[in-house]
C-alpha cells in the first residue's frame, strides 16, 4: 500500500468520529532515506490509525508525534488535536489545533472547522477551571449580643392647670367718625383700576399678536382676545373710577360730619346694590 493510501485510511477512520476536517492533504512525505530499521512514516500512520480505532489515544498520539517528526504534515497537527480532545487533555488539544490553524497551506474549510473546535474547547476549558476553583466557606455567624431590657419608664409629673385667663372688655373711645369704610372702598377701587391696567396690557399684546399673525385663524384669535381684554379694561376702569369717586365723596362727607355741629344741615351719600345694578344714594338732612 502506498503512503497516500495509508493517509486516506487514517483520515477515513478519524472523520467517521469527528465530521469534516483537514485530513485530505495532497503533499506526500519524502521517502525514507536513512536506510535504518526505524519505522517509516507510512507504518507510523498505520499504527496510529489502529491505536485510535482501539481507543488507545495515548499510543495513537505518540505515534502521530513520531510521524510528525519525520514529515511535519499540517493535517497531523489536526489529528493530534482531535485525539488529545478525545483523551480529555484540553490544553494539549488547544495547542495542536492552534498550531494547525496558524500553519501554511491549510485548507480554508478545514481551518474553519478547526476554529470551531478551538472555540468549543476553550469554553470547556473555562467550565473545567471554574469547577476546580475552591469555594471558600462562609465565615461563622457570630451570635447576636444579648438584648438588655429597657429601663423602667417613669411616670410623667402631673400637669398643673393653667391659671384662668381674664378677658377684659375693650374700651371703645368715641373719637369722631370712622374712615374704615372709605379706606376699604378706595382699596377696592385701586384693585379694579389695577385689573383694568392688566386687561389693557393684554389687549395691547393681542394687538401686537394680530399685527404679527401670518394666518387668518391667528388674526381672528388675536382679534377676539384683544376685543375681550379691551372690553374688560373699559368695564374695570369705569367701575374703578366710579368706586373711587364714591370713596372720595364718602370721605368728604365724614370729614364734614366731624367738623359740623349736630344742629347743622348734613348731606349723606351711601352706596347701594341690587340684582339689577349698583350705584350711590344721597340723602339730605335739614
């Protein structure tokens, strides 16, 4: 049997167990020129294939090493990696397959298959190393210190009742007419006028928005809002002005009552409201 036929026999025996590989190398080992009785390349390959078939992986790996020393075929590195994987030596299998994929004149498909096997072997190696990592035992749990009882709670001292509060009636000194009503009225007038000012500012801003509007809808909305704000400003200004005038007249009347004797004719002005409106009433005493 020729050397190439022995290589095919070995490749067929290993491919039945591991699928596609790089067994089919076309290069042929050089003839044995030593002339000694040492086993030649073909006999080593034949013996390695027989040892692998007998599942004697250590012997098969040793014979492939001797054959590789005679003729360093890249496919022998692949074979040795597969056999080392079968023997459970992941480190040695990774070494052989890594040398194989980095070698020259390696078939592309065979290199891809070797790379897949390398990835699987590295994952298995990680799992093996993880299982070998010693697990440190948990530290002993120290018992909790004894719980000391709380000290007895002393009762609170009795609460003494507060002394009675004596409320003295206020002393009202009649010192002329009160101007509280006009002051409140002036405040209301100021609030109304301030509201009118705010409404006027809003109306002015809506006018600016109307001028800057680019669509009919925006102009219509700005015009409606401006008209509403202007109407509110007019109402507030008119009402605030009327209330201010009423407060001024009220103040003048009180001042006249403060300086006028009781037997002199007096004029009184009083605000009034009803469901239909509001206004000021004037009375004349003589």
